[in-house]
């Protein structure tokens, strides 16, 4: 039995429900959610260390030079990344840690920590995905179309994950992910 916590990488297209699944998993007191770092300015009521770790460009680049991220990328002129240190600290305390990241980020994390468990949250169908995006009431038609195009690029990448869980009914999806975590904890490591 391993006392070190698991690193779970959870990805899926916008509208698949991964954020909702992660919120449910976070009800477990042993679970921690990795908070991404960014160089963008906080928006509205966002707080440092809650939504993101807000860093200066210099500090972010210093962490890049120190190999301080599992993965990072630039988007619209700002850096975004998953810091290693808090994740490693939690794992060493025996806590399980979730990285809720994009498909490209998962590829990078697997290279840095191949023992991570990757889980792709899949919508039951492309039609359900589109319905969920429209049902949010927060997306413009243009954004819905962009997210659908991106989903069609991301869905084939599911086969590169350790597990694919279909989110048809939230309770079933969350229970499936919990089963994966339990099974991984019982696995005999070679």
C-alpha cells in the first residue's frame, strides 16, 4: 500500500461537466485541488490563492527556469501553469491531488509524472454537449461554435487517457471516478 497521495489529471471538453465532477470529489477531506498560476490580472472578486495564484511575469518565468511547473502555456499574452510544489507537498502528506487541465496540459504532466492517473470526462454525445453549452445561458453563439469545434478536436484524445468516464448522470460519473481512485489505491505497484 502506498502512503503517497495520487495525482489525478482530469480533462474533458467544455460542457462535459468536469468542473462539477471535481466539485463533488472535493467533498472528500483527503482531496486537494491544484490551483493554477497565471500572469493575468485578477478579474472582479477573484482572490489570490483561490481562483488562481496571481504572479508577476518575472516570478512566473523564474519558476519556469526552476522547473517549477508540471505544465504551462501562454494564452492571449498571459502565462498559465500548474505549480509542482504544493502538489508534491500534499502528495507527500498522503493527500490525493486533482489537476483539472486541458488535454495539451495532460500530455505534458504525463511526461513529468508518468504515474499520474489521467481521467477524461466524456459527454454522452456531441448533441448533449451542445445542449449543455447552450443551457448555460452564458455563451454567445460564436463561443458555442468555438467550444464545439474545440471539443471535436479534444474528444479523439480521450484514448490517450488511462480512463474515460461518461458523464450522463452526475452521480454515476462521480461514483465511477471514486471507483477509479479506490482501485488505483489498491493497485500493487511494480
